[in-house]
């Protein structure tokens, strides 16, 4: 895969700042375009060093995505976490949708590397009824219509695939299931963010995460003016401010 194959706006990005690193992860069938404003805001307003990898099979084509699975996506996130941790004093992780699932997974499995997390619209327990129905189809179609751009703000579009490979949908279901089984291992400070109205990931996931993790500092932020892709929606400034302030507060407490 060459950079010429990557869609414009879907490239990985990084911003060098202070000695606190923030890993930012995009969602299923989406791209780094959905989290660029979040990453830029965390760097600009709070001075963090930010890294946002492009997950394998994303930001190119559905054909390319069909050759990848949850271990590839998780592996890329793990590599990015280790690279950031190797050169920064502390590392925080945030992510949208499946990126939020990956965020939870990393926190559960690498507590020595992850200082705090902020999963956004993360599936970790419940799937949508539509997803469940597709997974039970026999025979199943190769593709279904895309799930991107669930955005309340008019005129805003997510850079995501117009089609979703059903094989990859099975893989993301496995990732959600195994991550849900590991939620009890999360002990780091956590800010769970979810829209009250989300047409892709049921908001019940937010409460399931809050109830399952075991940290002493667990916070929940309900969004009132956004849908699923909240990092591109009306509550984008609020998310940047709350995530940045949360990470800054935790970093300060750990340094004291």
C-alpha cells in the first residue's frame, strides 16, 4: 500500500508538543478525517503531542478493507501506543466509535502504558439491531450500505466508505465482544462520552462501560447536540475542551 492509494484527508497525522502523548483512534470504515479536529485541538489548546494512525484497510477502499481484520486494526493501535510511550512521559488514549473500543482494549491490556482514556461513542457491549440482523443473515451479502456520516450538523460529511464489507463487520463484532469481556480490567481514569441520540452505536454502551470498569475516577459526558460522529458534529468544541481538560487534570495529579 502506497500513500497514493490513501484517500485525501485519510492520512495518518501527528503533532509534536509537550512530554504528554495522546493517541487518537478513528472508527470502523472511517478515517483520520473524523478525528483530525480533535487531534489538532488537543495539540493547539493543551500542548499535547498527538499521534493518529490510519488503521489497516481504512481510508483506501472497501476491497482493501476486506483483506484486514480486527487483529490488524488492534495491532496498529498497539504499535502506535508503544511508539508514543517510548518517547513520552505519559500517554493518554481517546478514540471514536471502534476507535473507542480500541481505546478501552488498550487500557485493559496495557495498564502500564495508558495513563487515562476518553472513549467516544464506543461499542463495548451492545450492538445495534440492524447490525445483529446482518450478522445473522444466511447467506450474507458481501457488502451492505455504509454506516458513515451519522451527523446532526447540516452539511457536514464524514470521509467513510459508502459500502461496509460484511466480513469486516463480523470482525468488529468479535473485537467488541472480547473488549467487553476485559472492561473489568480497566482501572485508569476514564471519561466516557456518548450522544444521547446515536443511530449507529446504542447509547446503552456508555452506561455498560461505566458500570463495568473499576477505576476510582470514572466520568460520563452525555452529548445533547450530536449524533454518532460527534467529533465532527455540533459538540466538537465541547469534546475537545472536556477531553483536554480531563487529560490535563489527570497528568497534573500524577505529577504531584
